C-alpha cells in the first residue's frame, strides 16, 4: 500500500474563475448548466465519466473516479471571470457560435446572470483585440491588487468555500523568460515599474496565488511557467499547472506518435496545417501570437520520439505546423496532417489525417477537469507545479531538472497513479507476477 495522504473534504461551493469568457469558457459554463439539467452527459470529462482500476484485474474493482476520490460536485460549482467585452455569458456564447441557440436558451436564465468583471488588458500583448471593459491603474502591481480584491469580493458575494482559476483568455505575444522573472522580489519590482516582460496573464496568475487560489493556464503563454511564480506558489502552498489545453491536432499527434514509437516505425516528416475562424484564430493570425502557439505545438514530437535515443528512426524528421485564419469555419476547425513514416528496410508509407473538429467542444471538458483536479490538489496539500495534470496540456510544465512528458498514455497512467497514491491504493505497474512462484 502507498501512503494515505489526508484529503480535506470538499465542503460548500467551489468558485471557478476564468480570465477570458470567450468560446471555451462559455461552452464550458453553458455545458455544465445543460448537464446539470440532464440535457446531456459530460462527455470527454475524466472526473465525471472516467473510471479507475484498483487492485488486481481479477478483483473487478473499477469505480468511477468521482466515486473513488473526494471531488467537488457539478452542483457546487459557481462560475465567474473577467473579459475585455462586457457581454454576459449567454451573449458571449451566442457570439462564439459553438453551441446552438436552442441549447443556450434552455440554460439562458442561469448563464445570463454571469457577467464578466473588468479585465486587466494591454493591447501590446494581444494585438488583434480591442475592448473597453478594462480596468485603469498606474502600475501592473496596482492591477494585481485590483484583481485580488475582485477575487475576495467574488468569494464573499457568492458565499464560496474555495476557488480555482483557469486561464481561458487569448494567447498573448511570444515572450521569453527575462531576469525579472527570476524571483518574487524581482517580479514585484518589475510590476511596480511596468516592465514589458510582465504580461497581463502574469498579473492574473500573481493575483491568484497571492489570494490563495490555484491557477491553471489553458493558453501557451509563459504566465506561470517562470521561476518567480513557482517560488511564490511553493511558498504560499498553491498548486499551479499549464500550459495550453491539449485538444485537436496536438491531441491526435500525442495519440499517434507513441504508437509509431512503440512499433519502432520511423518518421521522415509530419506536416500539420489547420483552418479555423473563431476569435482565437483571429488572434493567432498575428505572427507574434502564432509564435507562442507554434512553440507549444512543435515541442511535442521531439519529446515523444526521443531522436537522441532512436537516431535511426527519428534523427532527421521534418516537422511543420501551420494555422490559417479562415472565418467561414468559425469554431469548427479542420486540421490536416500528412505523416511520412517508414518501416521494414526503410520502405516509406504515408498517413493522412483530416480531423474536422470543434475546438471548444474538445476544450470544455478539460476546463472542468482542471478546475476539479486543481481543487483536489489544493485540498490534498499538493503545492507548486502539478505534473500529474500533464494529460491536459500541449506543453506540460515540469520541474526545471526534468523534461516534460507528452505521451498521452503515460500521462494518463501518471494521473491515475497519483489518484491511487492519494487514496493509499496500490499503484498499477502492469507487471504480471503470476508467472513466478
Ligand atoms: N481547443 C481550444 O479551443 C483551445 C486549445 C488550446 C488552447 N486554447 C486557448 O484557450 C484560450 C481561449 O480560447 P477561445 O477559443 O475561448 O478564445 P476566444 O477568443 O473565444 O476567448 C478568449 C477571450 O479572452 C478575452 N481576453 C483577452 N485578453 C484578456 C485579458 N487580458 N483579460 C480578460 N479577458 C481577455 C477575449 O476578449 C476573449 O473573449 C486561447 O488562448 C486559446 O489559444 C484553446
């Protein structure tokens, strides 16, 4: 048996705060409301539909995850957030065009009540957007204090027991780590001096942690992936996780690539291109924002295929990712992959994938699971980077001395073993000891 860690019971309400009430956030909120009313099932959500095998296969113990470990219930979730547009969640969801009007009308009353708080926004970091529902302050540090106040007010007004924050706002321009990101002290000083290396997403993350709220980053922005925030999260005992929801093309990539490696099939090249027409697509049409996304999407294959360990198979593969803004498709992205692989004696083969996906439909259950698991982490006293939640991210955060794990199946194993460990159950190794005396 592994150690049984004490998990505080989830009592009362859990607030889910989201910077960015756009397509993903509104699809998530309206979806949860529809599911609570029994109109649909929480498809795609591990916390709601997933199971976990315990003990030996013959024991036939396979409870649902939500019956196995103490998780917040859908009925206990309360939603809020910030946006640069003042539309309520019903209006924003209609505008996003992901869910149909009939479904939105069936939950209109409850989602219409959710109105965004004024955002911390700077056009220098999201060049394609303009909005007037924004806060005004002199310094980035002052903005952080205003967000902390918002968080406290939201908690008090809604009579909440706990909160989590999930970044669902736009992708910011590409920025790299800067010496001001090194320590909490240098970060705070830089915020007071309005240093350009402090993006709005970092101000939200800082405010979240200072207010004692776990923070998960759904976009590829640097945000919490800097030493100062890790240090702060460690000191304050707050879980952080990121980055960039793993959906669509990258999800398929991290499903296929481990299969090629398992069968020792080589790779000559992988060309991925997308068309999408939602606001996210428009933001990513800016080359600086695309660069942030590109970095996140490109690292996946290198880490899964390990060319340094398998030079004969993966040393020279060519990997290209393209995103094209094409308004008619709105949220319904089409992702094409052309994959050039080779097998026995080096004979080449091709695989073509055409994934007609729905971006926010794939992302919404991830927001739900992250909110619920980040709350579990907080109640279980798990602080800092939550690597066991890599399953949900394109660019999983990990300790500086480690490399990220991208293989979806290893990620799932790690997640479930973490849950087993929390509950004092044996970890599953798939080692069949029955062959030995
Ligand atoms: N499958 C997916 O949909 C998917 C996958 C991975 C990552 N993401 C990321 O999730 C994020 C949300 O995607 P989306 O499709 O909902 O985009 P969206 O454009 O519909 O919504 C983003 C919202 O954030 C708001 N916003 C921008 N900057 C803000 C700020 N500083 N504070 C508050 N609000 C701000 C915008 O006004 C917009 O309403 C994007 O960063 C996207 O790259 C989405």
